[in-house]
């Protein structure tokens, strides 16, 4: 019987991962949503800056 358990690791996404995320999404949805992901990345960066400035 084949081993169906696969070990994988995860890491937080970074801006460097944007192209790969877009490619995976396009492969599964058959459409590019580059603008959507760029907007989400920008919002996440702004949120991070806001949290850092409040905690300082």
C-alpha cells in the first residue's frame, strides 16, 4: 500500500511570493487576479505598519 501521508512545511507569504501565488490562482481559476492580490498585499503592508506604529 502506498504511503499517502506527505510532509510539508509552510511559511508566511512575502512580497517575493506574489508571482507564484498569482500563477497558482490562475492555474486553478483560469483567470488572472493580479490586481486583487496586489491590492491585498498593499493592504496587509499598511495594516502591519499601523500595528507597528501603535505598539511603539
